[in-house]
């Protein structure tokens, strides 16, 4: 697979990955993330082997957009994790209250 094809695949995967993170669909997100990470690893290995100078300015720009999107998705996941943490705290507090007043 050509470097340009890998970059296009990564770029096209950003939307569904972002949407799964926004929708907090964990199984879909994990599936998309796993596939995306495999492609990213392949791209990095290819770039190391062939050199970054093989990329056209257009592909460099696309790769920058993909990397910026990764940062945005990481922020969405961090917010998602914080939300889950807050829910777990609320459940724990509720369980403690139940034990206190039922026991």
C-alpha cells in the first residue's frame, strides 16, 4: 500500500472515530481505534523506512490534519473518561448511602 493511500485511509477514518467518541459508543470506538492504530503504525514504519521526503506537500498537509484530529479525539476521550469517573463516584456514593440507611 502506498503512503498516500495510508494517509487517505487515516484521514477518512477520522470522522467515524470522532463520532464514536462523541456518542460514547465504546465497542465501536475501540474497533475503529484499533484499526486506526494499526494503520498509523504501518504508516510510521513506512515513513521511517522510506523517508518523509517521499510525501508531497498535499500529503504532508493531510497528515498534519490527521495528527491534529488525533489530538482532538484524545481530548474527547479524556472528557468521556472524566464523565465515566464522575458516574462511578455518584454510584459509589449512592451505594454507601444505601448501606448506611438500610443497614
